[in-house]
C-alpha cells in the first residue's frame, strides 16, 4: 500500500513538473532548430550504438 502511495505521488509530481516546464517553454524564445538538431543527434547516436554495438560506456 505504501508503494502505491509513493508511486502516485511521484506520478503527480512528474506531471506537475512537465506541465510547468511546458508552460515556461511556451513563453521562452527558443531556437527550436538547434534543439531538434541536438535531439536528432542523440537519437542517431543511440540508434547507431544499437545497430553496430560499438561505443558506449562499457
């Protein structure tokens, strides 16, 4: 029962933080092309790591 309560509170806190972050990002003047480039680069790195099995921290 205690685990369920902790998980529910964690989910509520995560949802609150995501909504707050979305609200702040909506107000800010962001360079969305740069953010998309960085996100694409990270996704490509993980994909190539998965396909080639080269790289990583281990």
